[in-house]
C-alpha cells in the first residue's frame, strides 16, 4: 500500500486526537454534530460558523455557571439603588435580613442553585400573613430581577410563586365627632404644629407617607392646589390635589411667611402624631389610612364625581375607590355638609 504523505497540520491533528481522553467514535460524533450545526456554503463558511458555535456555547455555559450568594447580591443591589428613598431602602434591608436570619442555609447556596419551591418555603417561613408574604415576595422579586440582569440567574423564580389573595379589611370613615376631636387635638397639642399635616390628610386625602415628604412650597393657596411631585408620591407619579375652602381656612394662618422649604410635618412627627391621636381618644384601633378613607367617602358623597375623586387620590382607575376606600354608610347630606365646614366654624 502506497504511503500517504501528510502535511504538518494533519500530523498535528492526528497527534492531538490520539492525546485526547476520548474515544475516536465520540470525537467523530462531536465533529458531525458541530458540522451539522454549522451549515454554510463552502468550507470557509462551515469553519467560521463552527467557531461561532463554539464561542457562543462557551459564553452560554459561562453565564450558566456564573452566580453569587443572596447576601452579596443584595449588597450590590442596595449600592446600585442608593438614590432611592430611605424608606424604600429600609424595606429592602428589613425583608432581606429577615430571610437571611431565619433561613441560614441561604448563606451556603448561590442564587442559581435555589429552586422556586425552595424560595416558596423560605417565604412561608419568614412571612406568615398574606400581606407580609406579598411584600416579602415583592422584595425578593426585585433582588432576583437585579440578579437576572447581571446574568447571575437565568430566571426570576418568584414568577412561579403565586401571590396570596388578600382580603381587604373594611375601614370605616371617622364620624363627625371623631373628626372634631382630632382637629381640636391637633390645634391644642404642640402649639398646633401638627394641624397642617392632619388637615391635609383629612381634607385632601394625601397619604401619611406623602405628607411627611411635603414642604410648604408644594402648597399653593392662591391656585388652591397641593402639588404632589413624583419624589413625594407613593406611586412615583405626579398629581395636583384641590385645596377645598375648609382646608384653605386652616392652612392660611399656618403658612410660613419666609422659608417655603420648611416641612409640613414638624420634627419627631410620628411620635407627635401618635400623641395627638391619643389626646383625641383615637389611639386604639387606628387604621393607617383612615383619614384617606374618610376623605374619599365624604368627597364622593359631596361632589358625586368618581372620576374627580380618582384623580385627586392619585389612582389610575376607579377599582380601589369602589372596592376599598368609599364607605357611605351613615353618611347623609347633612353630615356631609357639616364635614366640609367643621373647622370653618
């Protein structure tokens, strides 16, 4: 048999194949699959596409193997989101620390190794009520979305975890007697420092967290509007709320003559607000948004305009107005008229 002369490249290829810890049959199969996946016109095109397949496959495998531990990812996320509101950052820290404290095994696993079922078990362990579970799931989802963008995980596992059904508790609006006691208490306590904030929540429906961020420059008594900027708003949107006459009568003598950057809420507001409510006899069973519910109920009873109320409340649809905020039980035309004139008397 005539000897076949081999080029140096061919000799090198044979030597390489012999040195590999793989059977020639397996090598043949791998090469066949690579060529099949690298179809192209001409030898050069096949080689170029084969190299592209190898490169992209290597990148995909690297991304799949790349991950980090939950605690480290949370730290990176907080650093990247340092511009967010302090309360938002505090929420993230509180919920992620609780997960780490009650689920110590999280410190030993990378995010890519944790399944949706395991995340569900961790959330159940840490957050017992439906509302707590929903909030914990939301925070976890933001962490996993951050990790997904950095290719530390392939998917956000919380998408496979159902949101709990939350039955909203009925929050009845304050009675006229309770409204009068609260306004009187706000006038009498701390030299009336908390009256403006109290009145804005009651007669403009501004959320408690929003009023804490407002300053007097957001109050325009001339145009009779309160400007809720995106930085102040819970939802991140901007809206204007009408200053009704009763609210204008309260705010006019309280407005500072000089510094408009002054906050609506005084220093140590949360403690002062708690004491104001206690002085009014309203400390027990106080619901967080009861003043907002009171505003919504009396607003709809008086103006009979649901679309206007949706706009004033900063909602996008009437859904929450219908299902949660408005309660017209025991609200009559007479009590409605009295509500919108209580502090003008």
